[in-house]
C-alpha cells in the first residue's frame, strides 16, 4: 500500500515524555526555569530543547540505560509495526526528540530498524549539543521541521497518516491525509476541522487501518 504512517515520539509512541523523564533525572537546575519560559512562550521551542540538554553532563550509556528502565511503549505499537511491515506500509518516527533516547526505547522493543527522523546529539564536555537535520528556512521555531518529513513522503507519491498529541504536531497534521490525535492535538484538530480520529493507543490505529478503504471516509 502506498501509505506512510508518521508518528510523534514523546507522549505518543512513548507513553511518557522521555525528554522530561531524562531532564528530571539528569538535567541541571536551569531546566525548570527554561520549561516555564517555554510554557510562557518567551523562548522558542528550539531554544528550549537545545538549552535544556546543554545542561546535561551524564553519559550516553547511562541515559540510555535509564530510558530502557523507565520508559514505556504505548500499547499496540509493536503490533502496528508488524502489520505495516507485512503490508509494505512505511512506518516512521518524526520527533523533536534526540536520537539516543528514541533509539534506546525502540531497540529495547526490537524496533531499532524503524526509520526515525530525530534530532542528532553530540555528547561534549559542554553538555549535549543538538544537531537539527531536517530543517527548512521558513520553519525555524521548533528546530527540526516535521512538515518537511511529511512533504518528503508526499513527493514519493505516498498518502500520509500522522499520529501525534501536541502543539508541535499541528503543522504536520495540517498536511496529512488523516490524523490520529489525542490530548492537545485532538483539540486543535477539532478547532481547525482537520480530518482526524481520536486514539488512545495504537490498537485504535491498527483497527482503523484494517477497515476497508471505502469505510474510512478519508477525503
Ligand atoms: Mg508529543
Ligand atoms: Zn515545519
């Protein structure tokens, strides 16, 4: 099937916000005030992500071990991955999160082979530096531009389903053929009239995919 399913990571594929899990354990004293500035909208999301992790001195190995021990995959994701593999549906992660923590959780679940569009990380003596690899000149707010990944699949002639939970998912959701939304993204889709389904876990997504096309009512 000529379909790509693109999934946000924190609070979507992962039950928890893994960035916050790590910053709560390894972040420096600045993290909470940066988080407040981010919530107040006084710093760009990109600067928030970048500066929080610059305050971290832990090693890659110790942080990955912490993720493996404390993070959870949302139910149904492994089943969805297996189904997509069988149907030749492209399933990928699109996130503002850092590569090492996304990999740690996926690898623990035997899903390290999934394509993941992440932010690159460099562990230096000055903390963890971010490497934004999927950027676009007119979309600088968030660092990586999630919509550029949607566009990448669309130009391959694929239909794109997008799965997410938050404000940073709104831009890619606007460009997707169908959105699976929960939490804040659900409210935003309702407000903007974006074609969407509410989901709790990935079993809901799988159930929808197994419906005949005609029953889906996707424009
Ligand atoms: Mg999220
Ligand atoms: Zn963008």
